[in-house]
């Protein structure tokens, strides 16, 4: 069951993102009068599929199969990625049989530059629309909750908050000259805003204004998980949303909706405080106190080697909140702004990797890390899961539009160059560039897998 809790959310995320992306290519090609020979979910061997010529069939179609203009909708062996084979286009399939004949009206190569650009960029456009739609949908139906406090109650030792120099009771009033009015603005200001730049923080301490600062390189470590933010406002109740049966929490008997009260008699007032205490007591017995239906319970338990008890936390904020509701148009505008912000953050993160300020090993993840993140966010609730899907969708869009061989952006470069020189690039050059791109992407995928396993097994 634990395995399925990772696999099912992963397949849902990949299926939605891939199908949306490939549907963009498919519908744009059809709208431009191009034939689509294959619409595939997954890569590699054809497991099963359907087309109007042969109906529903299992296994591989004959090598000389000609759909006669009918598309074969198929599911392939490896559920990572997918593709749409457009007639008359040199793509990842490396099929060049069509070159032996003159361009046909329904082929990619016979269309004008605008139609080609539309067909190639439509996948990225659809992923972007999906991200905007998800961000807009979440904010439209739920509104935006703001925690009306900027006062710090807990600072985890050896965290970003500790390195900044916060102490209990500090009230943050400005970050880099910008006034902060709620907790979300405090967190964003210390982490995501002005990525890579020095943070200058103005606080009120013991009734007097004081300035603190932290270097940009240090704050970047929080983005990739090397350094915890480690601050909280102290108005949180940590409760159980889900428990892994074979984990320390499961064996102890913790159940959904139990609220954690204290560890070793220290009252739990925030999630960062909880993770800090558990991290200091890896595989050591602690006295855990929790409440269930108003009844206080206590028992000893040892966190695992990662400093975790094995439950999905829920956070209830007991302080002052403000809910901002959005009309449909305001929600769409918010979705657009959030998507643009996500693109900017992704690009800035890549720049910081090339500058050497962020570790590629810590910041880049492959399918295993995606599966893990999908499972965690799914357990945290549908809004968190959808938000993760939106972020992954826009990441897929940005990566695909990069001007690199074998990606959509690489095909776009071919189209633009051919439009400028007014003739087709020799097929041998296209094939060589495509092969180079595929090799580099394969090596990058292997690096991602290595990163995933390195994080899991700590080597």
C-alpha cells in the first residue's frame, strides 16, 4: 500500500501534464491541416492502442503500417513523457521515410512558418494555460488566507533565522525596504523575493527598531533545502492528517486528528519547532504527549534515522487571520501573475546554479523525487497537490521551450532559421543535431536518477 501511495499520485501528475502538453501539439496540428499519425502516452514499446483502421489492438503495429490519415492513440511501456507524431516532420522518432516523396498538403513540411510555430509551441501554451487555470481555480474557490502576524516566537538553532540573528519576540516590519504586513510576506521576503540578493531586515526588538542582514548565498541554501528557514510565529497547533502504518507514529498508535502537545515536556507551538526537536533525537526515545477528543495521552517513541515519526502534519493557526476572496476575473489575473512569478523564480534559480550559488545536486530532481513530492502533497490535501501540479506544469513548459535540440524550443529554432534563409536545413544536419540533443537529454536524465538515489541513500 505504501508503494501505491507514491505510484498513483505520480502517474496522475505525469498523465495530466503529458496529455495536456501533447494534446496541445495534436489539436494545433489538426487545426493547421496536418495529419497526426500517433498520439502516445509513454515512451517505447506500444502496449495497446486504438485507430479507426485496425480498431483496438495490443502490442506493436506492423513496421509497414499505414494509418491512412487516421491517428493511432496508444499507451507505451514507460510512463514518462509522450509524443505526437506529425506527418512530414523530423522528430524524435527519426522517421525519414517521407523524404523520398514530394511534400503532401497534409504534411508539416508543406505548411507556412506560422502554422509550424503554432503546432510546435502549442504544447508549451497548454502547460502554461493549465498552470494559470489551477492557480486561478484554487484562489477562486478557497480565497487567500493571510496570517496577520510578523512576530517571531521560535528560532531553530543553525537555521536561516538563527544565522540572521532573530531572537524570540522580534517583530519584522521591513525586508529590503518593503513593508511586510503578514506572515506570508515575511517568509517570501526571506526566501523567494530578490533571489540571490542580500536581505536587509528591519525589526522591532524590545520597543526599538533594529536592522539585521544576511548574504544572498546563505538565503539560497533555504530554497534547495540545505538550510531550514527555522522560524515560526508560535500560533500553530500541529495535528495528524495521515499516518504511515509501519512508521514509529503508526506503531505508537497515533491517529488522524490527534493533536501534538509536547515532546519531553516542551510544549509544541509550531511545526519548525517539532521538526527541530525530532531531528535532534534521531533513533532516541522521546516522551510524546498528544490529545485525542479532549483526552491527553502520552507514550515513548523513537524517531527514525531521518528524524521523522512518519505522519503527514496538519497545521491549525490559532491567531488572527484575514481571508481575501477573488472574483473570477481577479482569480484569472492572480493565476497569470502566479505563473509569471513561477517562471521568473525558475529562471533565477537556473542562473544561480550556473553561478555556483546553488548546488545542482541539491536542486535538481528526477522521477523519483517527483513521485515523492507528488505523494507528500497528495497527503497534505487536494489544493497542495494541485499547486504542485501547476508548478511542475510551468517547469515543463519552460524546459520544453528552451532552444535545445530534441526539445520544442529546438524545433522552433529550426523553423525560424528556415524562415530566414528561405530553404530547408539539410536533413543530415537536422538528424545530427537531434541525435546530439537526445544523447545530452539522456545523460541529464541519468544524472537526475543519480541525484534521486544519492538523496535517498545519502551517498
